[in-house]
RNA sequence: GGACAGAUGGGUGAGUGGCUGAAACCAACGGAUUGCUAAUCCGUCGUACUUCGUAAGAGGUACCGAGGGUUCGAAUCCCUCUCUGUCCGCCA
C-alpha cells in the first residue's frame, strides 16, 4: 500500500517509479479523487459539528423549539448521509487503485523487463565435475524408489510427489539444519504458524486482492499459505511493537501451497514446481533505517546454508520487471542443478519497505510517535529444491547419493543413500 | 455442534442515553527530591483524518470488537456478524 501523502507530494516521481514496472501513470487520477474526497469529508465534518451543537441545546429548549431543532437535525442528517455515501464510493475507488499497485523499486534495482535483465552479483563455489552423465533428481529418486510421482498423480494429480524412506528423512534433515542454523546462529525465533489464513492476512502481505488465482482456497473461506511469509509477517498485523523488541526475526518450516495457475507446461517433470512444497522461511521486521542492512544480513543467513552444504550458487539482483508485487528490492539465490546445467532459484530475499506494514497497520512506538515498520522476507531455503540440489550434486555413478557432511548427524550417522 | 458470559485507551478496569475521548490504578516518558540497587512528589501520556497558520500552534470530525439500526443526541438501547472465556457434546 502506498502513502497517499507521498503521491500528493511527489506525483512525477511516483509515476516514474511505476513506469519501471511497466505500469501507466496514475497519480493524476489518485490526486483528483483524493481532492474531492477531502472536500466532501470537510463538509461532512462541518455538518456533524453543526448537528452536535444543535443537539446540545435540546435539553434546555421548550417543546416548540424542540420540534424545530428536530427538523433542523433531520435535514442535516440527510445531507450527511448523501455525503457519506459519496465518500464511501470514492474511498473504495482510491483504495482499490492503491492496493493494486506494486511497491516502487529501490534506486539500486536495475531497470529491466524480466529475468534477462537481472544483475549477477556473484557466483560462489565450484560446480561438480562428473565423469559420467549426471541424472536428474527424479531419475535418481525413482531408481532409488524414494520418489514416487506416478502414485502421487493417482492420489493427488499433477505436481505432487511422494518422498519415501531416506528421501523423506533427508527432507526433514535439511529443514532441521536450516532451522537450527537460523535460530542458534542468527537469532531467529522459531515459529510454528497457522497454515490457513483469512483474507485480511493475505491482503496484508500483498497476495490479495490481485493474486487470488495463485492461491488455494478452502470451503471455510481460508487461504492455504503460499509461503510462511504470510503468517510470520502477519504476526504484526494490527499491532504496535515496542522499540526494544526490534528487530523481530522469525523463522518457520511450513508446507507452501501454490496453484501455479500461470505456469502450465513449465517444469512439469520432477519436483521443481509443485503444488505443495516445504520451505524454511525467514522474516524480519525492523526499523526503517535498518532495512537495507537487514536485507544483506538475511541474504547471508540464506547463503550460509548453501555454504555449509558445499553447493555452488550465484546471487542475482532482480530487475524492476522481475520483482514481486510487495518488494522494493529482491535478491534471488540460484543453486547449480547439474542435470539442467543451469542455476535454479532456491531462495528469494526481499525488502518490502513499509509497503506491507501499511497494509497490515504494523507499527512500532518510539519517541517520534508510531511509525510503520519495514518488513523483509526470504527463503532460508526452499527445502524441496535444496533436496534436488543435494541429490543431483552429490550423485555417484552407481546412482547412490553421498550425504553432505553437515547433514550426516541429522541422518542418524548415515553417509550415503543407496538402493537397499 | 448446544448453553451461558464477555469484548472499553500499552495493561487491569469503571462507566446503562447528553456534564465521557472516556474515571481510577499500573506501565511508560519528563522533572524534582532523598546518599544508598529503590522510594516519594509533580507533570505528560490513544489513534487516524481534516481545517486554519510560514511555523510554533489553534480548531474540528471519527473511533469504546466489526457492520447496521433506533434517537434531536449512543461506549451506553436494538439487530447481525466475528472473536474470547466457561460448561456440555464430539474429537487428533
């Protein structure tokens, strides 16, 4: 949600920023709506004042005067009702426009149309050299009988998978490594949040009103979370935090549910793109002046997992056209996937500025008053894709898979996954 | 799912039609004082919007879970909804 005052004060700048997202200018329209809104509001407030003044004379009036006063108030009330109706209409219109506009890109963000314009920040690690043709994770998994897409299709349809045996355990091990790292080493508070949320929460983080097509909805009118970002960030929905409780850092391991409505035909093989996947999420709520450095810190928390797993990856700064709705700046972390000979997104870390906080009404109290927080979120990391990366990067010629050293304790001492 | 009770400012909580944007206490903040890890005293202390003003500031409107209604006038009366608590039923 945008600050209407900012649009009032800097309309050209606002439209210019929207243009980076390939959107038409709207400040003119918003400002003129806002202007008539305030005119109506002022007259309605004056009328209310008048009504209040008249009413206060009522008790000390005689009967003739009383009926006169009643009539007067009745007329005023009619006027107020009309104004309020108009006000409501305009307000809704403004709100709809404002809540459908994405966040404005930060000045660091490269201008561009899509992922081709993303900026490579750095590449870390060495891609493994195989003396055989590396298999894809789904081939390895099916050969090991630890990934079952066929049965999942029968039971649940496309884009689902059964993980079994050591793969199921590996997924749990990966998540535990991530959670332990983020809580013990980086000070995040572990949370086990609700996986179903109401409209207001989905609105707060920006999934609604524009992206309902991407979400699963229950028959109780709940939304299945597409990411733990939603319930974690909304821990601050309609709250005013104390300054001393900041920064607030939360991490959670949850399933994520996505309809993938717009990606028919993409990544249909394997478990790159599923309707349900698990992810360890990082969320920070910080004072405005700290959000830039918090983004760098968060990025570092996420990459440290890949470092400890000895997986190679690269960091991309997303271009203005490739960023998500709520973000003003986003880093993607992409891990090396040998079977595809390319890097694939495994984490996305975003600074949302006060964009979500305005929608959620999430503030903190300080000497200067109550101020909107800045919110950040990042995957730390996508667990399913981490499993893919491990399976493919650590595969051996015989189809077995070495377990990265750091995960061995989490696998009960097991060092290799192979056909039983 | 059934029955009853409740929802007031950061917290506890008073308030059943006009004198209530809201007592009191606690917390917080500012100050004073006392030589003893604190006490006492004084003061300040909700939010949003808006009008006037260069500004400091001065006015106004709205908000007592949400939305409707009654009334000249609603935190207070009525209706609907949401949430919370307790008991019963069911249940991982």
